């Protein structure tokens, strides 16, 4: 049994400790907002927060998350009101939408560590998240907008 | 036509009538024949509750083109509904009620425009009729606005919901007058994605997210290369792995099965592993001991919407290098005549100068972010299938055949798709999972890993084309000749521009078979033809000493005033219109833009027109597309901001694929298996700005998903020429540059993305 704390709730799961956190979230805990895209830490669709750091859950063994604080897209905000979520909706970022949870989770760490990111800061932080539909430009604008909201305490 | 009152007293209107709109087909692209010209039934689905909530069912599969929002907007417009009170749901698969229900060929808005307007207008009329009866006033004196009915003379007003019950008892009228575009209050006014809140909070929307009680997970172990099949296997170790239920082989289609046009599949003998969870199955697969064997040459019968053909699938383990050589040899042989105007042979023999250039492009993988997957629960009596696909109506007849069930016993539910780009029009994965479920007698979801997905085939074909132009002593253009082919289809749209603008014109095509499967990829064939043709016209304009936009406009003027030949597919005015608009908006020729290496291209496909100006600067020693200006004519733009988003996406998709896109093979095996060696465009490589401008007119919508994509390749090639001083004839364009800089290209393993590593080095990866 492995005890996990996900979005401030405790879960006990009976899985092989080598199982990637991604599949524990999706198959065992039924939190499917975290997406599978590549399985080899190349696309960023599976980004979650582990003790506040952005990690690729597809290559993070569940044993590493045991007893740690995990936050997924479902737990990013109480009522879909994280500045990034609001900015994403305001600028209508998604096309297919599949990669967007991972994009937002990567951006959330950036904004926490760097409340006033430049274009280059955003480029660097978001380089690991692929969007096949090509919404990168709107993601860039939405991160700036969210930063502004955050500064204004919105 | 029928309407029925709901027990709740709400109004459910179900429309069904003859609709005189043109059948969609895939817009004449590729060799796909047109679908039926007339859809005899087209049904909208509107539900109004007494408290005035209007529920609209979106009929068409959503893969990111935003039909969940855009199509209901069309109904809401004619219904005069209050958009704030509209709730949208994905409709069921029911082509009698909801029309053709396929996403492809840039047809969603185009084919539903008229039927959905008719549906909205009819429903509004019924509500007016009900109000007229209730208030005992003439219907002509009633008006509507935002979900309210008003009677000006008496000052009475009421909600739609007040009249819904009565309206439900009325006969659904036909031929109700629709709004003049000037009266639009919903259409042409940007509405936000109705599923955005669910997307940004991680709600289960996609096929991969679907859960069902008792659901198992299945994966298929494909042969390691094209030209191979399953010989035998030993699953002893796999079956000992935790969570594994079953390992077996299964034949997808029986011998001699007549394939429908979208029944394409790469492998027919499936080696299936079934278990409890995804990770357990992924792991257990690695323990399989499998012997593969070579496939001999096979014949297949394909019935493509009524047109039967025998196709020979050659044996062998193809390599890209060898296929490229075969194409070069084939290009020298006589080819099929596709179009001839005037006397091109004489024009070329009399030419003072001939410009000849050859263009090449590789296979491309679609790489939808959500890999192929589908859920099935098949019993002896019925089948339930749930997941992401573009065209349920194309796969359902095949499912009926292979499951031996009548179509009405097959229910396909459409989830949101994590991308499609053409790949999800091919329903082999539904057939696979349906047979797996039938065999194991359990609900099951089939999941392709990224590697399964990328190496499976159904790629954008490999293409080559040679363009020739004859110039006289005064550098006047006298003839154009295009000869193009590919694996496995020809590369030429013979009746497209510049056909019709040149006195002497010759188009020829050829094709080579292969056992590498191909399929529609965003703007099939056009995505190569535009790159080649628009690069060639740029070089030709340069040879003639002309501005590339002015040169195209001169040709189009000729095509408008005195067109050559027949069957010219494009409208010269609309074509010229996007060029003029992009010239104006990009400040073409203005001195302040001199710091950019600029390239222009325009193209017509899928009934719409697109032109781009691409501005390249050097960044870290590499060309970077910093700005793009786009001009689009797709008729009425229903949801402008969402449409702009799609154009931005097409531009980025075009830059990415022209720079890096390549799926190559060695001895039958794909050389790229995942994103570590299939390079995708990433965040920092997206342009800093993409300005999207739409031509304003009142033409019914003509489609947008594909048209902006093909000309990006040409505009990028032309800008790269001005940036690097070299013409780029071979896609992907960056291969040459990466090799020059001694960096790995797509055919070489890249350990990890450097910037990803750098950006995340502090993070716990």
C-alpha cells in the first residue's frame, strides 16, 4: 500500500511502486485531467506538481510521490479560478484542449516563481509542452494576462 | 418531420426534411469521390425548458475546430435565442436526425450552415405561432429578441419557455425566411468555447478519459515494420505478469473482405494483450516473444463510396532512401495526362529560357496529442462504442459487417478528440476494439501508446513534383508544365491555379504503390502541391523580374478576364482578394519591413482562399518566423475569434511541419517512434505575432480547417530563400540546416530536448 496526498486528499493505493504516477492518477484514483501524450517526458501533457515542482508524471514513479504533496489540474484551484484558468478562458486558448492541463500546470510553477515573466522566461518554461494544434501564441498571451491578474490580486 | 411534447412540458423539436445543399465530399481533394449530392434528411435538435434554457445538440464530432460552439451559434442565431441561456451538448450518432456527422474536408460549418439555419428559423416560427395563439394576436405583429417574444401594440412579452409546451404541439414549418446577414447578432460575434471551463479544469472529455464499469485495457503489439505480419508468439511470461487477463491473436478482416474507403488498416493479424490497467499491459507487452514473418504481395478490393478498385499491396521492407530513388526513376517515365491547354510542347521547344525545379516531401505522421484509443462493449445482441473519431457513419457499416450485428444495434458515442487532422477518419481502431470486446466478452478500451500511434502508418503520402516554365525572349511566360507523383498517389491538382491563366499548360501525374499505409492529412495533397507550386511561382517571378504578389495578380487578372481551358476550380476574384488584403495588411514593400526576410504564398483548397506573408529573422543562428500576416476568404465567419485561433494554429502547424516534419523508414521500420526523435514545433519557435484578417463578404461559409495550412509551406520556403540565400526544395527545410550545423535531424535520436532540460533542471524529473 502506498499513501498519496493528492489535491490535499489522502489516497491508499495498492500498486507496483514502479508504476508511473500518471497511471495511478488516471487508472486508480480516477483523476483523468492529467494526460498521457508520450510516456517519455517529451510532451508535457502529464505535468503535475510534486511538492510544488512541475514533474512529468509519466516518468515519475509513484513511490517517489508517497507521502508527498501532489497537485493535479483538478486541484489547481477550488472553483476554476486560478488566474491561469481565468486567462485561458478569457483568451479562448484551447483548440482540441488535450495538452492544456499540462500547459497550465507548467505555467503555474513559472508564475509562482516568477510573477512577472518576460517573453523569454515563458519560452523557456513552456518549451517542454507540445501543443499540436498550435495554440502557443495564445498560451503566451494568457500567461502574461494571468501574471497581470495575479499582480492585481484577481 | 415530427415534434413531441416532453413529459416535463418542455419542447423538443426534431427537424427532418429535404435540404438542398450540396453534398460535402472531401472537396474533390485526392481521389476520393464525392459523397452523395443530396442529404435527404437533416435534423437539428433543440430543447427548450419552461425556465427558458435552450439546449442545442452539436451534431458534428469536435476535434478542436470548435464546432461545439460554432454550430450551435448558427441555430441560436435564427432561433433568436439568448446565447447566455444556451446549453450545448454533444449529439448522439444519429444521421437521420442529425445529418452527415463527419469532421473532415473543412466541411463542418459549410455543410451544416443551411440546415441549422433552417432548423433555428423553423423553431422560432413555432414559438411565434404559439404566442400568437396564446395572445390572440396576428403572428405578423410579433417580434423576437434574445429568447423573448414581444407584441409591440399591446406591450406584451414572454419568454420562449412560456410558449414551449404549446409550440411542441404544432407542425414544424418549412421554408421559413431566414435573417439577412445584416441582422446577425450571434453569428459574426465571437463566442467563447463552451467547453473551455471543462478543459482548463481537467474534466473527463476525451476518449482516453472514458470509464466504464468492469472495463479492461487492451493493447496491440504491431509488427516492427511494414511488410511484416505475425507468425507465432509465446505469451507465457506475459501471462505471468500482474494484472494480465489474456493474450491472443485476432484477425481484423476476414480474407476477401471488401474494404470501404475509410477501412484502411496497416496490419490485419493482431496480437492482443488484455489486462486490468494501462501500465500493467504496457509492461507485460515487453515480455512477449514474437516471431514475425514477411508478407507476400497481396490484393485488396476497396469500395470507395460505390467505386470499386483492386489494389495491389507490394511485399518488401521499404526504406525511404530507396523509395526516393524509385520516385526519381518513375518521374522520368511517361505519366497520365491530367490536363492540357494550348500547345505546351511547341511553347517549350520555342522557349528562350526554361526554368525547371523539383520539389520533394516525406511522409508525415499526424501525431494527435491524444493517441488512438476507443472503448467497446460488444455482446451477442448489441455493441456500445465510445471514443474519439471523425466520422462514425463511415465506420458503422464496417462494424455491422464484422460484428454481424444490424447497424441499429450499434451505438457509437463521440467524445471530444485530442486532435484528428484526418487520422481519426480511419476507424480501424474501433473495429479492433470491437472484435477484442466480442472475443473477451467484456467492456474494454484499446489504447495505442505514442509509439504504436506514430509507427502505425496512415501517413501523409510521400510526394515529388517537377515544375517547368517557358519564357520567351522578352521574359514573357508562355507555358507551364507540372508533373508530379507520390507514394501512393499523384501530387497534382490539375485544375487549380495557375491552370487557366497560362495559354499553354500541361499537367501530368503518376503514382507508386507501397505497403506503407497513407491517409488524409490536413488538406490532403494540397499541403504538398501548395508548397511546390508557390515556391516555384516565387522563383519564376524572380526570374521574370516581377514582384511575387504582382505576378500572381497579373495571372489571376488573365484568369478572370480571359480564362484558358475549362474546369478551372477557383474563383479568380476571391483568390486575388486574399493576395491584395495580405499585401495591404503586411505593409508589403514598405521600407520599415526591410529587416525581415519576407515570403508570400496563396492557395485555394477546400472551397476557401488563404494568403500569408511570413517574416523571418535569424535567432540564435537559425531562421525564426517572427511574424505572419494571414488573409483568408472563407465566406461568412461564424465565430471570428475561434476562426482566428484555427488560422493561427494552421500557421504554426505549417511552420512546424515544413521545418521539421518527417517520418522516414529503414527496412520497413519507422525511424521515428516518439517525440524524442520526431521533432515538433515548440513554444519558443511559434511566431511572436500572427495577424489574421478575414475578407468581409456575405458568401455562405466555405470552410476553414484546412485552407490556411497549405500555403504556409510555400510562404516559409520563399522567406527562407530571402533569409538564407538558398532555395529550399526538399521538406523538411531544416534538415539541410541542421546537418550543416552538425545537429541531429529527425532521423537521428535526440536524447532529450535541450531547452526542456534546461528549463526544468531544477525540477524533479
